[in-house]
C-alpha cells in the first residue's frame, strides 16, 4: 500500500501533503517541534490553510522520522538557503539524506523538490543515501526530482493550477508515482533528466531576479535624473515586447538565494557568470535606498519629529504573510532606531507574530497616525489606506506601476 | 504649405520619408553621396523597398541641405553610435544640429528620432541650434522627440503596425504635426515630456540586451555542464512567467550601443549602473565562443582539413540584409584566416555587396560543399538547407529554441 512521507512542512511541503492526504495515508515530517505542535492543533502560522484542512485523519504530523518507517514514497521539500558568504548551504539536504538513509527500504521512491543547482540530486544527495543505507540507487531505491514552483501569495498560480516538471529516469513504479504527482498540479511535464530539471528551475528564478533588478536600477536612475519613473515605464510599455516588471523589495527564500546556486556550479566548472548575479547587489541595495527615501519624506513632512508615523506592509512580498527575509521589516527595524514615534503594521502577519515583532494590531490604533507610509502593498492594505480620513498624509513607496 | 525634410536615410529615415511622401512634398537628405545616388536610381542596398516606391515624384533626394531651404518640418534620424571607448558618439547629431541651425526659420518644427540618453534633445541639440541660429526654441522654432522603434527584419512590427511615442511640449502647430506622424504608425502615444520619451526608448533596448545576455550565459553554462540547453529552456518555459528569449549573436546598431548611453548619463549623475551593461560583455563574447564551437566541429568532422565548408547567414540578424556590425561576419572573417576551404553565403545580402565581402552567390555553387554551418538562420536559409542532399553534414549553431 502506498504511504507517503512529506519531509519539510513549509510553504512547499504543506500544500503537497494536504493535497496528497485526500487520497493517501501521509506522514508530515518537520524538524521543528514548534511547527509540528501547531499543525497538530490545526494552526498554520502563515494562515494559508484552514483548521479543517490541516486536521485530516489521513495525516500524521511528526518530528520523528521513525513514524515514517512504513512509508514507501518520500517527498523532500527542505530549504536550500545560502551561507553568509553566499555559498550554497546544503546542510538541510545533507541532514535529511543521512536520516533517510537509515529509514528507507528496498523499492522506496524519493522525490526531491528543493531548488538546487544542476547535479545536486545525483552527485550530492544520492551518494549520501547510498553510503549510509548500503542500498544502490536505481536498483534498490529510486530517486526523482520535481522542482517546486510555489509562488507565495499568488492565488492565480497555486499548486493545482500550474504545470509541474517531473524528472524520473526509471520505469520502476513510474505509473504510480506519476498518478500521485498528477494529484498535486494541473499538468505534469515529464522528463527523464534530473539535471536538466534542476537547471530549469533555478534559471526561472534567476531570470526574475535579474529583470526586477534591472527595473529597480531604472527606478534609481530615474530618481537621479528627476524623471517620472511611472511615466517612463508606461511609455516603454507601449512597445510590443517591453516587459513590465515592477520595482520592489526582493526578499523571501528564492530570488535572493537561487542565483548564487547557479553561479556556484558555473564557477566550479570554470565559467564565471556575469549576468546571473547582476540583479543581486541592486535588489539588496533597495533596502538602503528605500530607507533613504523614507528619511527624506520625514525630513520634509515631520520636521519637528513629533508626528506619529505608521509603516504599512512588512512581510517579504505582496499578499503574503511570511515575514522572514523581508527587506521591508529590515527597513522598519532600522527606522525604529532613529525615530521613536514610528510603528509598524501588517494585517497579513498573524497577531502573535505581530506582537513579537512589535507591530500594532488593533483596528482602532491603525487610524490613529499622522503619516502613513506603505511599503508592501497587500490588497488589504490598499483598502484600509483608501478608507483613511483625508487629513492623513500618505506616501506609497515604490511606484505602483 | 507643409514641406518635410527627412535627415538621414538609413533604416529609420527611409521608411518615414516614403510614408510621408504619399501625402507631402519631401526632401530626403543624407550625408552620403553614394546613398543619395543609389536612391535616385531607385536602388535600396538593403532591398527593403522597390524601385517604384523609391522613385516617387513627391521626393527629392539630396546630399545638400540647401535643397531643404523651404522645408518647415525637419525629421532627424541620424545614427547615434559609440566610440571605441564605448562613450556616446554624438558627432552626427552635433553636425546635423549645426547645419540645421543655418537653415531653419521661424515657425519651423524639428523632430528628433535618434536613440539617445535622457536630456540630449534639450541639453545638447537645442543649445547648438539656438547658438548658431540666434533663434529661441519654444518661441521661434519648436522641437519634439519621437523615438524610432524600427525592428529590422520584423515584418509583423513594421512602422505602420506599431505604437509610436511622440513627445512635443508645445501647442504650436501641434495638430498638424500629430496628423503628419499619424501617417507613419498605427497609434501615437503622446506625451509632453521629451526626457521621459528618451528614457523610455533606451530602456526598451537595454531590457532586450540584458535578457538575451542572460540566455546566452545560460547557453554557455549548459555547454560547460553538458546539459541539453534546448531541453532546459523547454522545461523552464512550462512555467507561466518564464520568458523564452533566444540565445544569439547580438549585432547591429541598437542593442550593442544603447546600454552605454544610459550607463553614461547615469554615471554623470553619480549612479554607477550594475545591470544595464551586464549583458554587453557576454553578448560580445558570443563571437569568440561561437568561433570556438565551429573550430571544435571542424576538428571532429574535417580532421584532414580538406573538406569544403560553407558558413551560411552572415548579416547581423535573422531575415535582415544589413551586414554592418555583424558578429557572424566577424566570425567568417576570422575563420577564413585559419581555413582555406571555407566560404560564406548570405542570400539576404545583395550580390554586389556579397562580391565585395567575398561571399559566394550562385545557386550552383551553394550545393557544392561538404559541410554546412548555419549561423544567422534567415527563413530563406532554412529552406535552402532543408533541400540539400542527405550526404551533406549540417550544423546549426546556437539551438533554435
């Protein structure tokens, strides 16, 4: 009988688990006891899923892989971040491979979902598992790769509505694993080549990062030249092939990370990339730049430094509750150090977290400021700002093109 | 009576002239006597226009601006290249402004079309004209800017089918000049801000150059990692927002030039761009890289260096006859130095020019080679290659994704 273990219950693993549990018995494993405890109570801190969805009988949440002893399909969605020095941090992958090597049995299938550089599945993950399990991949157990394409906050392109790449070089249980994966997306794009699937995923994010970087650069140059950025983009957009990317604070776990993976493997293979990382510096620099922009606003409109200022929208991306790796939150924390009367607000972030982050939460308090500065413009923030009385000063940072 | 002078009869000026001459008396001015002589004979070396179109009675071709003495509208489409050191070469603009300053009269209108950086029309061109003419812009004569959006070889987006930005800050003769410009495009996008129009144009090309650069970089890394580039791109393209740019040899007069204009004005304004020029080095490097790729092909398939090799497609871009600034042609010239039995072929380039460039032209000769290498794949080349007998070795350089 098919029994599935999903390893890593973040924004990638959790929706996969919930989809598959409609048909299969599943174990949801996460290394974080906190995460497991709250999921067991039906609570998703990122507010994406309801209590009812989370508390299905077909799911067992656990931070102990022993509970997955009788699973025969493992889906691995652990994070692949970078170290401070920007080198790929494969420690989570390594850790999970070591743990799995002690659990897996003959005929098991492992599908990796984490974004990596081409070669990691075959040259890094499989050797670790083989070494400790004494099993041989392709004979005893079988590995595939299906890169996650979750776009947090984007309801138009959620898991069930997208094409998903699925790389699996074997015939063994192929029909079965394909029918399982078909449950979690609109269409499967099937290939046998894991490395090409790994490359495909990472270049998607590089392309976005570079393009947002370029539009941020154009935004900064327009400021320097006293040009109306929004007007420039609107004019350029009348060309049939101009791509209307938005400038912004690029945070999160993908764009600020993935380019370094590709650059790393290129360098190892004697090719120093010149464009892959071109967006990184400028996109990171936007934090400092927006900080300056806000300081300049306050210099003009809060001369006596006695106005009450509210910074709105602090998660890492529009319509997303995740505050980790958020440049907007960094900006808030830096502003707090130089101005007392400043508060932060993000209705997407749950109340507990908001309390921890020292953000205001009450509706009453919200209408009680003199100056409102919007950073990450969630739909709900736009609505609330529009309803404010007319005597409030409102500044929308980064043109909303 | 409206009489129009189009200054510069290259791939930008000539189609404007021909369109306007359907309704107005026009002077077509070019600094090159050769160009004027051949246009007078109804010959367009780039084979875009027929003899009948060129020899309209409403057009007077001249390389003497005195013939434009009674014109009252001037459209300037001179080239804006870069110097060897990559700095903007404004000498053609300077020259034409000086010449015009001695010809223009009160109430004349001048529209610039050349791609520039924001500020050139107002801060460079107008001061030159005012200085020598003793006339005041905005009072005596009036200047607008309408950036050219010609995409050579692209029949889907020719002048009559595209939106065209038109920046003109005055009311004087505005209706008239708009009605004239409406003759040469599908829709006018009207603005009063010349600088924003200048910026809009130059960033369109930068965006293309950076994106092609990135796809070229991915192509090169895939080669290094032994990945099937075409397959990687096809997989990535199954994501809803992946942009399928083609790798290629970026030549011509726009992409290799325009980024330097924007970077230049940014630097002057204390912002050193980090992404604008990111594509340049890689795109230029493709010449060397493709040269190596071809040498490697010949090492394997022409071991004794006795095969007859034909390099096909040498203009700067698909379906374009213009060979100037063509990286493919550079590659051909470099290969000739190391291999005797190599010939070049481009059916888009006219026979006279082909002779000068030492390319083969006869159909008979074309089928007489052992190895065919296609570089710039014009539609006509694809057809001809498909018709070759099956014993020929054919290599299509740069995946045709």
